[in-house]
C-alpha cells in the first residue's frame, strides 16, 4: 500500500516536471517564450525595454518580425553592440530563431524597445507584448515590470 | 659548380624572404593586437586621457549647480558618458555601478561618481534628476550645452554621434567605458561595459586605497 502510494507520488512528480518549467512560458507553434520581463520606465518621455528568451523546439527556422504593446506607440526589436569601445543601438531587423536554437533578449544585447509610451511602465505591474513571427504567427505574452535598475528577471 | 652556387644563393634568398615575411606579419600582428596600433579602447584611453587638472569645461549638474573638472579633484572619481533615452545599456551600466558602490559599502562615500550626458538636447538637469534618482544616491548627472558637451567629451577622449531612428527619434552612439581617476586627477584605469563585479570592484578599491 505504502509502495503504491509512493509510486503514485513519484509519478505525479514526474508528470509535473514534464510540464513547462515555469508558469511564465508561452507556447506558439514550435516556439516557447520564456521569462518575459520589462524594466520600469522613468517617466513617459523616455523609452522602456523588455526582455525574454525565445526557444525553437521545432526543426525549421522561424523569425521574429515585429513587436507591439498597448503601452507604446512604437515598439521595435533593437540591438546594442560595442565596437572599439563605442556602443551603438538600433533596429535589429528580423530576428531568426533556428530550429532547435534559442534567442536571448537580455540587457546589453537584443531588447524590445518600447518608444512613444502612452503610459508609464510601473514597477509591480505587467505589460502585454505581442510578438509576430514569420511562421508561427502572433502571440501575446505578459511581462512583469521590475525596477528601472533591474538587470535580470527577479 | 657555378650553377650550384646560384642555386644555393637563390634558396638562401628564398628562405630569407620567407623569414622576413613571417617576421613582418608577426610584427604587424603584434602592432595591431597588443602593440601601439591596437584599437582596444583600454590601450588607447590609457595612453591619452590627460589629468583632470588640465581639463577645462563647464556643465550643470542634475540639481542645477554649476560644475566642472575641479569638482573631480580631492577624491577618486568614476566618470562615464551616457544618455537617458537609452533604455537598455545605460540603465544596465547604472545598475552595475550601483552594485559596485553597494559592494564598496561605506568606502563609496569617498568617490565622485558622475554620468555626463551625451544627449544634452533631451537630457535637461530635470530629466537627469529623474533618472539618477532611480539608482545609487552617489551618482551625479551632468549636462550642458552642445558646445560644453563637446569640450567635456574631448577632454575624456570620448566620441559620440547622433543616429536617427524612425519618426524623428534618435539614439546616441557613444564611448561606454567608465573612467577611473585618482584623487589628484590622474587617469588610472577604465572599467568596460559588462566587466564582472569581481574585476570592477577591486579596480575601484585600488584608486580608493591610493587616494
């Protein structure tokens, strides 16, 4: 009896561990968007940034073509790069996610730049971000907003 | 015999040419990678940032006070350039610096920490005040006219350039290193973007120790 119970418990643990690791993963087609988060904006006159990881569990490459959010009049994927100690930032263009690969949007690299804010991004609230992929279509993720100095999902 | 001598001479010349070629490429390689021809900013800045005492510029801090290089004397200083319209790297750098200052604990009070805006058109003192308030209280924001900025940037050998984005917005390319000066205003070191805390904090401790 005890053995049966422990087996049942074990299988429950097993099933749970097979489910997506955290509640903040969103799936669309073969793509999984993990741990989206945003930084609080400082007022509304300056843009805000959001980050996430996009995993492609399929075998065919996909691409992130556009992003949008109701809080911003203009959102784009931007890339930050450094050459000879000079840092530049600008639109990244379509971001390819190869089959079996993943793309990390993280501080100092790729980020979702939310410009022309309609509302400030306030710490403790969330922002909905819609991602449009070439193959998988559109998906909306909900990103928690952390402090203006956050450097990773908390 | 004569033929043989020519052969030897030719082979010798050939070997010499290979040797000279190899030596030249090693030399050029060294020049570009480690030598004076290196474009790594560390080497460049190390060589050329002149002492604070020789600088001359005048800016306004985020509280509206008039400031200049003289403010940076008497204590070790950490100076870096940035702008508030940058939502990705600049807050990351400020968050990193906040982390370093927290690691330094009470020693942080012996430092000047200054962010000079490369975007004075958008970064008024009031905008900078909003911005620095989100980070460590030691961090001061300095701004001024475009002409003032140009003088300050050239004093620190910093480059910056406006890059148009869509719809009249723009980004600023800029040198992203953090410059460390000792209390007498001598340039001592740079901390580059995303340098680990384990490397950055001892660099700061060194200028603090020698103050």
